C-alpha cells in the first residue's frame, strides 16, 4: 500500500497508549495466572488436590478467557473511537482516491502492532510478578518450599491470544472507516446511507439471538454443574454469549437508560443538553458507557462468585481454615478481580477522554451560542454522572445474575447436587459504585478543561 493511503499518525502514539496498556494487562493476566496455576498444581500434587484441583484449573481457564474477552471489547471500542475522531482525515484520503478497505487494513495493522508490543511487555511482567510472589510466599512461610516449575510452556497461549484478539478487535473497530464518505471532507451535511438501517435491524436480531441462546447455555451449565464442576465451562460460554448480546444491543438499551437517568438531575440547560446528547449520538454514548457496564458487571460477578466460593470452601473444609493451600487459592482468585477491573477501567477512561477531546468543534459551537466555560464543564460532568448511574445499575444486576450462575455451576456438585445461595458483598458493591463515579468524574476533568480553554472561533475551525 502506498504511503499516501496510510492513515495519519500524528497522534497515534497518544491514541494507542491505552491499547498497548490493555494488551499488556491481558498478557500479564494470562501469563501470570497460568504460571501461578502451575505453581498451585505443583503444590497440590504433593498433598493431593482431588476435585478441588480440577475446579481450580477450570476457574483459571474461565478467568483467562474472560480477561481476553474484556480486552477485545475494550480494544474494539477504543479503535472505533479513534477512527471516529479521524473522520475528516479519512474522508480527505477517500477524496483523493484511497479505498475504505485499504484504510481499514491500515487500522488493522496498527492493532497488530499494538497487540504485539503489549503482549511482549505483559509476558515479561506476568513471569516476573508470579515468580516474585512465589519467592515472597516461600520466604514468609505462606508456601512450602517444594519443586516448582520455572516456566509453564502454556504461557505461549495467552501471549498469542492477546496478539490475535487485539488484531481482530482493531479490525472490528475499524468498521467505522466504511461509514466515512469523501463528501465529509468538504464539511457538507450527509444523510445516513440507505443500508445503515438494515444493518441496525440485523444487529438487533443477532443481539436478541445471542441473549436467548446464551441464557439457555447458562441454564444448561447450572444443570451440568449439579454433577460436575466442568459445568462452569458451559456456563462461561453461555455468559459470554448472553453478555455479548447485551453489548451488541447496547445501542438500543443504554441511550434510553441514560435519558431516563438524566431526568433525575433537573432541568438546567447543561443537564438537559447532556441527557439529549445520549440519544442524539447513540453510537458515541454507547461506546463510552459500555466500558462502565463491563467493569461493573465484571467486578460484581467476581465478587458474588468469590464470596460464594470462599463461603463454600470454609464450610466444607472447616478443619482446613488455616491451610495455606486454601488461603493462597482464595488470594489468587481474589486478585483477578483487580486485574479485570483495571482492564475495563482503562477502556472507559480512554473512550471518555477521546470522546470529549474529539468534540472540540461541538463544544466550540456551544460556546459561540452563549454557553460559558463552567456550563460546558457541568454538561460534561453531568454526562459522566448519568453514565455512571445507568452503567452501575445495569452492571450490578447483570453481575449478581452471572456471579450466582458461575458459583452454582462450579460448586453445585461439590455441595451435594444442591443449589448454592448467591452471596452479595453489598459493602464492596457500594464501594464499586462510588469508585466508578469518581473514575468517571476524574476522567472528564482534563479533557473538559482543555476543550473550554480553546476560544470558540478556534474550536469551530477544528477539523
């Protein structure tokens, strides 16, 4: 491909910093978890792990796949936001003859480079963290000094999967290139393409099918979990399918939810405009808010599942409450909550920041129409608050359901083929909501200040 058809890279290093971070976190997560699971397997082999060892291996696989799934969604949304911000530049390239498919391949190559760099960094970090934790555990007497493996060969899998998922996610996110026409380079108004509505209908139908099919697989996993811990695998893929349907259908769910939440904030001009923006630009509001939904759902799911898992362990093995094997197992699984939350948080902050930074011209128009800088900042903060409440409410409900389903599928057979009651750590959920609100507020401060520091005339001239 000729150099002239390449996408402009004047801000690629800044735009892709979070993508590299997400890939690195995903690789660190997978490599560290597989290596730690290998250590635990070595430990259980010396003392007999039985069914508990099988359950641990199943949980490790679930967490690795889930982390990669989250990273893929975050990366796809990030690249979609990046492409949306480059619409004028892409339109100019289309105007001089570049094809949409050629430009899309250019974006996909950026994703491949981002994935490769991030995966390499994460592999080194994952090995370093797991071995450091092992040595600390041995030195403090938390872990016995047995023959642990140096490097688990399976760590190659998460590294390769991070590169592949990042490349595929960037390819999915680059679909926005296909919607940019040469006419946009002239600044002229353009009606949506006739095929857009048809694609939206297909997307909605596919989302409904995923939710219905995934829910059925969740139910099957719960039933299988009554006879084997392997039911968690079926339940996992059912959860992935149903949640993918929720994410795919978020374009219809989130904007309406955001507008409903917006009515709780009053009728001032900044608040009313913030609520209207959610419906006026559904793709933009969905890309930004879905990261919050993913983060809250993940943490709530893990919290409910882990609380149920911990309660089961200490009720079934009361004489082993001080056993280092059980303690370290719970500690390792508990640490996974933080990793997955960080991945989702990075995506949310990045999309919110990029979204605000790419609205310089829109914000400049508001300034020209009489909005003051404080009003613009209040509008952006109101949008963040609305996103937080809507995403937190939806995420908590989904997380409780998924968390209970996962715990039941994993522990049903171990508990004697009975139902496991869902245990919700409400203090942790409350802290999660407060933390999410603070994160959204912090993420909106710097971009809004930058946007309001530009004069209205300069902002209106921005491309």
